[in-house]
């Protein structure tokens, strides 16, 4: 259901959002980007990741 975010086990997802998120600010934002906190983004946005491993 649009506007309802849940973990794959069906439990509520509500403790990691940045202030005023999720907000669908640019329209259909059904995916999440995480940094220090979470924000909703359109699923067609592309982000670059750098990972460090020992």
C-alpha cells in the first residue's frame, strides 16, 4: 500500500527516518536511501557507493 513502509516480515518501519521523511517530495518515492538516517527517493535514481573492507 502506497505510503505504508514495512520490513519484509510485515513489521512497521518507523525508527530510522530523517526528520520530515518519508515525504514523497518529488512525487513517487517508493525506495529508500540510507546514510546517517533514511530518506525516500524515486526508485529510478542512481547513487554511487564506496565500500571499505579490511
